[in-house]
C-alpha cells in the first residue's frame, strides 16, 4: 500500500473521481462508498506526513483524524462522522433495495459536495507540513 503522503493523496483523488463516476452512473451508494475511501486515504496520507509512520489499518475516519492529529472544523467533523456511519451500510448492505432508497440522488450529491470540501481542506493541511 501507499507509503508517501503524496501517493495517499493521489489515490484519494482517484477514488473521489470514481465516486463522481458512480454518481453519474446512478450507482449512488457506491458513490458514497468511494467518498469514504477517498477521505480514508487522504487522512492516512496526512497521518503519514505528520507522524512519519505507516497509518493504522482501519476504515474509521474519526479515529484516523484523531490519530493523525487532524483538528477538523466542526462542519468538516460532522460530515466526517456522517460519512463514517454511512460507510458501514454501503460496505455491508443487508438489503440492496433499502440501501438504494437511502442514498437517493439528492443525498448522494450532498455527500459528494461535503467530501469535495473536506478533501480540499485536508489537502491544505498537507501543504502546511
């Protein structure tokens, strides 16, 4: 897996573009899944930059932010917690039809927008290293 912070962020960008592609294809809960994956990799890149160590093997976004000493503004923190909760549903769906209804186009667009903003904010934090 990626070691250098820049590689983590490069993969985060790639995953975010995949989220946009999934949204465009109408695969909304997959778009949400890739939003989570994108922020997970960005947080791991920031963790790596700040600690000089390999990031923990976890999907928990708030935990990664805490361990990487990332002081998120309240609006970013709230969206991170929301995306973290949604990720469990998208990663391990119990009922496909229910999940498809939960992540309609409007909700998915909001998550994509929040992810874009958070990803940009994390990039600015990396540039401060």
